């Protein structure tokens, strides 16, 4: 069972990566419909509903995170969407409610959009094969440059969590690296990691150091969808990743 679940995690992580690769250079060149006297938050909501074809009665959550993410010096935005209700209704309609619930409704129900302030456009959606009981966790770090920040997304898969590094390249977020934040919660094989950044070995992009960490405030049998574990970073470096500008990806070495 352990090996089967590990295979599923890898499968969904690869699926997520492929979605990023297919979408990272695509900008929706259709103008958002002009609606006078509408805030950015309302514009983002209308865009999300249109792109995802969300019906009027569906309950979904939307979060907006504003940050300077490119060298133009103008504040951009990351928009995240969670469609748990849709996931549950979809499973119910297919008579798969019990089976889907056992897998925490795993699927592409956590979604990300990027707003490019220079182009004044919002990208098409990036979906993450994940557990919709928990929303995407968004953070920002100076990795590409000290003048602006890069996007980090943590997405959950049942008793694990993964991190995707998404710098903005060619006006869209591009997945350049994925790694576990933790895995095996509630088992004897629990593992956790944290990340540090150092001067780039082969480019201006900082090297990413993966370090062993430990999880606190969790116990066997806890509902991992309701508790945020405390992660304590250790000193041991598991992996160092350096960025190759030729193909726009990180490569690792011990």
C-alpha cells in the first residue's frame, strides 16, 4: 500500500508539472470584458468564473496575493481558487462520493491565475492535482532577483505537501522545481524538509538548498486536513539545486 501511494503521489506531481509546462507561456490575449466601476477583486472573480465556467450557485473560495513579481516594478497578483463543493458534487453525480472521499477528492480543484500588471491581463488557469480540503499556500522569496520576488506554491496531496517554485518567465508562471515539504504524516515513515537560498552557482538565480526538517504538533490519527504542522529546519543539506538558464530548470546535486 505504501508503494502504491508513493506511486500515486509521483503520478500526480508529474501531472501537475506537465500542466505547468503546457501553460507557462500562454497568455489569454482576449481582453477582459470591460465593466465600469469594478474593483480588481471583482474583476478577478468575474475572470475566474468565466474561465472555469463556474455556475452562479456554486460556492468557491478565491484569494488574491499582491506582490512585485517582475522587473517592471509594478505590483502583480496571484489569484488562487478552491472548488471543494464542485469536487464533491462531481463525485456525487458519478456515484463515486464514498470512493472519492476516501481519496480526499483528489483532483484539479485547486487552481491558480497570474495577473500581469504590465500587460493588464490575467493568465489562463493552472490547476494542481491536490486535495481540495486544503487550499493552496502562497509565499514569495527573492530567488531570481533582489529587486522582485518569485512565487512559491505549496499544494497538498492527502497526508503530504509539495512545493512548486514558479518564477514569472515570459509573462507567465513557469514551474522550475518541485520538492516535498512533508510526507507520510501519520505513519512511521514521516519526512519533512525546508529550503534555504544561496548565491547562484551558474546563474543569477539563487541555488536552492533542501534541508532535513522535523514536524511538530502532530500525532498519529490527527486529521491532517485541519492541522497546520510546525516545521523545524535542521542543519543537514539533502540536496542543492542550481538553475540552468539554457532550459530554464533546476538541476540537483548532493
